[in-house]
C-alpha cells in the first residue's frame, strides 16, 4: 500500500511553511533526502525531519495546521500529516534532534518544491546520519538494509565523499556484518 504523492508533498510544504513562519531551522533527511540527492528513484512512506533541538519543534503550530501528535520516543517525536485519509494512512512525520541532526541542519542546502524553498541535509551529512542509523543495535534488519543501500547509492552518486569520510569503509563493513 502506498500513499498518494500529493499527501507527502503537501506535508513537506506545510512543514516548510510552519518552520519558516516560526523562524526554526530544520532539514529534510531520510528517504526523501536520498530522493533529492540521487538519480535513481527511492520510495519512502514517511518524512524524517532533522532539528537542532527537540525544543525547536513548533508543536502548537503543527497542531493548528492539523498535524496529529502520535508520541515521543527515544529518537524521535512522531506525528501524522493533516488530510482527509484515515490517520494511519496519512504521511508519518518523524522529527529528530541530536548532535548529528544539529550539524546536518547547520550544513543544509535548499531545493525548490512547488515554488517553496525546502531545507534538505547535504549528501555528506545524509551519509553520516544513515551510518549512525544503520549501526544502531536495536535497528530492525529491514531498515538497516535500506540504510546500507542508501549509503552505497550516495557514495556512488558522490564518489568524492569517500575522501571526506575517513573510516567509511570500516563502517560499511560493520553494517554488512550486522545484516
């Protein structure tokens, strides 16, 4: 089961609007960022948003826009996008804040979607975030496999990243050992 593309795009545009109005820096990461930075199509059902701090989350503005809070977890604050579909069929949005996401927000670039500037993590930071996720011992194997594929895809697309990421080969080997 997939989600309508319009639902995800609407959620991205609403998040950009809310965060811009609140003056809060953010950056899209995860599968959508992989889509932005690579030639090959990449499917994802959710939106992963990097924040500098959990306290940056404009929860009241998200609620006012129709986003529904689903829970706060160790690594994320989870929401569902507004829309006419039943709640579980709406785009899931996960906001995360830690040292890596804070740096990723600082280094983020922009792309234009529907005439709106959207903040997206850089390919280098995306690799670092994907490596950290893949090496998380509690990560589901299926998610780890996807992370590994995303890392390889990004390194193929941006071969110069290997030189900017000392230890990447050892990290890839460690991920492969966990598969």
